């Protein structure tokens, strides 16, 4: 079972603005802020996605995080918010052939981390 994930960021202000906007589209929010470390989740009792400010990051690491979205509309909102907040398209919203009802969007955050929103609703 996965308890939490943390990724490195180089610009706290830029990255928190990005993740505040993008993750809110799939029901997540900032639940803790310790200055150089910020956590997101459903509640303060359940932080599972952490940002840790670091002066340098190896962008060839190939990290990929997938967030479960509540529905297909949220996938579109996620993708739109990401692009408006400094993200880069890495695969727009749509059905994927991975599984029968796999619907997802892929973006790169401001530090080049690969993030995805996915749902498994039939429509």
C-alpha cells in the first residue's frame, strides 16, 4: 500500500500555485505547509502527496504520479488547470488502451515531473 509520495521542486511559489490549481480539480487540497515542505490530500489527517523544495533536481529521473479523479470532467479540468498554471501537455484527456475504461490526461509540472489524472468510469 502506498502511504505517501514526495517530489522535489525548485520554485515553491510557482509549484504550489500549480498544484493548488491542478489538484483542486480532482478533489485534493493543500493540507499542511511547513515552508520548504507542503502536503496535499483529502484532509489534514490524510496527507499523501508532498512537495519538498530543493535547489537542484535531476530532471531525467522519470518520475510519474497518477492521481485518481472522480470522473471524466475532472480529467479535463485537471489538464486545463495544468496548462494555465505553467504545466506542459504530455497527453491530453482521452481514453487509453491500457484498460477498458482507462481515461486520463498527462502533464509535466513546472519542474518536469510527469503527473496524470485518471478515472475508470465507463462514460
